[in-house]
C-alpha cells in the first residue's frame, strides 16, 4: 500500500442494498472496488443488511465509500447510520441525501431559491389526478423517491395518466407529475466545487428511460455537449446553484433540459450517481482529463472532510 493510500485506512465499499436499483449498484460498486484496489487502497465490498453497523465496527473499517443507489443508500438512511458510529463516508450528508432523493421537495427548494424547474403536481391518491391533468398534456410521471428512471412514463391524456400513476405507485406512495419539456436533455456532473463538462443525451426512446441508461446501444452521449462556451458555463453555474440549494456536497449530478426557446429547467439531482461503463460522471470526468481511477480516489477523498 502506498503512503497516499494508507491515509484512508480500511475502506468499506457499500454496494448492492435492497432498493430497486440494486443491480446497478452492484455494477457500480464492483467498478469502484477495482479502481480503489488498483491504487493500493485497502478496500473491501460490503452489501449492507440489518447488521451493517456491527459489520463495519467488527471489520475494523475506518471509512465508507457509499455506492448504494436509491432508497437506503441515497436518501440519508445509511448516512445517518454512519454518523451514529462516527464513521466518515463519501458524498452528501444526511440532509442533502434525503432532500436530493425526494424529487418533489427538491423542486420546492429550487422554487424557493428562484431556480427554474417544470410545473408539477404531486399525486397521493386518485383525487389528485385532476390537478395533474390541469398542468396540460403531455406530462412526465415519476415516483417521487426512485432513481434510474424506474417507474417513469410520458402520458398524453387522462386515461394514460391514471394508468401511469397506478404503475408508479407500485414503487412509491407519492408520485410526481411534471409538465413535459420539449428540447434536449443535459446532465452536469459535480466533483467537489467543480462542474465537469456537460453531456447532452440523445436517445430514440421517448425519454431517457432505464433501458436507454443501462442496456441500449442506441443512446448517444455528446461530450463536449455542443453548446457555446458561455451557454455551457451558464448551465454549469445553474447546476452548482441547484446542488447547493438541495444541501448536496462532495459529488453528484444534476439533470436538466433546455426547451426550444432556450429556457433551462432543472429536473432532478443524484447524490450517488452510477459508476458503471454506461455512467455519465466517469464520461464527463474523462473529458475533463480525469481518468476513472483518479475520479474514484477524488470521491473517496470527500470522506476526509468527515469524522
């Protein structure tokens, strides 16, 4: 182990978990684990269950690299648990994680800061469908507390809205509907206080869904994104402002769209983004001159600010 790697001590790579995004987390975690080991870090995989805190204590771990996507890992739960035993961890803290995982309350925080985001309505029962329909079609329907586009659908009429709400409600008791934004989709990865080069997403699918993210070979990622430098910088600053407004820190990703009139709209924030071969943060980092191993080490360094 190199002197630089020794400063981290024994590292638990928390991966897998019980959320709907378990499969993606396992892939991300395997890539992170390999990258840390290549650099001499004493890293070990840990798939958390109800014994996770005792496993961390008994295993002599000194810090945790959180690569758990979705509930239990990206929503402040594991962060709060680690806080109780005084174990440093990567990424956002309890508040930023919990708020970032809640798409509806993230939008409230953005709106309160005057940041642009699509008009929306929250569905908790069938009686809320009329308020959603009043936004005007088409609409995007998504579970309020899921990631990886799980449970999402575009709808064009009231019948489809009701069906999509029922499907999304299988994942979450709270379902968010948003006014559909017509235009290109972008994502901005954030590392520390730096906004990395933006990526423009292009897919033949109706929207950037789960298959487009993780399975399809037809998805195109443009980085550099093709925007004029001044426009990209403006959107990067918007992403940093959105990250701050949600209380996020360390690293993450902000998704947004720009409509046909050039107006940006913030969509959501990811405080533990994917780190697979299809993932966007590693892609943006490469364009910024940061290879995968260096990226993983810089994310691990965010744990040094804690404990």
